[in-house]
């Protein structure tokens, strides 16, 4: 199905934590042909819940939101509700934002300077099974693909049943980052960071950050600096 095909509008949910921005996007979409806004969410948790309730065709997803960020929300939506496509609509087009979102299952990626026509084209593209990427994002992907990949060490399997995210938090603790710094780096809330820390401490039997640092080195997750 494409937006507006046979008179049937694409049903869209908008997710953005900034109220003014979210309401502006909803207003813009209401003026576009072939799109019907069926709901709006202020964070990733709400977006996932709305998808479960409304089964929209597409979610326009911001990335940096509280409680549950856009990457995690995208991953959950694509896993739990594969009939709903995700188009990222964000301020950021850097590698740290772009590639995690695409790996999580987003089929489209636009920056917030996109016009109405570009949004419609992206929605149509993802509903047709294609990618809905802005020209600047396409260029960035091509540049990245044209770069030679550096040789990588063999991946280390996370120990003690840790998830990839919990292992990532552990490594950031080993780098000396505070909870607030980890939250900013991962674009999640400090509450989410605390939850990951509590989970990894429970799985490993660790009691404090000093033990976590020793554990990370002991398991070979971090290598000591070479003098």
C-alpha cells in the first residue's frame, strides 16, 4: 500500500518528546495528502503502547526521548509489531544516531528540516517495501560504505547472561563515566541507566562500581592501557 492508494490514507503515529515540535508535526501531517494521524506519543514507551493499541502503518519516530529512546522503541516495535514501519524524524544525522536506528529496524530516516513532500515520499517508500532516506542520509551511507573497514578483534561474548546493553553500560562504567554521562552518551534517561546497572549487578554479584571495573578487566571486556 502507498499513501493515498485507492483513497486509503496511511495511518501514522508521531513520537516526539517536545510538545511544540510534536504538535507542529501533527499539524503539518494533517495538511498532507494520503496521511492520517491516528495518535501522538511523548516518549518511546508511549509510542510502543500506541502501536499495540492502534496498529498504525507508520511511526514517525524522534530518537532522543526520555524513558525509552527512539532506537529502543523502534527495536521493540519492529519485533513485536512487524506490520508497522518506522521512519525516524530527528534533528541528528550523525553516525551515532543514524546507524543504531537503521540496525534497530527503521526503514526511513529524515531530519527535521524535511518538507511535507519529503515526508510523504518517505512514508510511501517504506510502505512499498523500500527505504525512505533523505538525500543527505543516503550520501552519508554511501560515504560510510565506501570507507575501508578497520580490522576488528574477535567479539567477546557477554559473560554471566549480560545483555548487549548491560555490557555496554558496564564498559562505560569501566571508562569512569557517571550515570548522567552514560545516559547522555546512550541517549537514555538516568533511570534507565540505573535499571541496567541494577540488572548487571544482580547477574554478576557485584556490589559497587569499583568491583564492576575489576570485573570488566577480569573478563577481558576491557584491556589495560599499553605503556
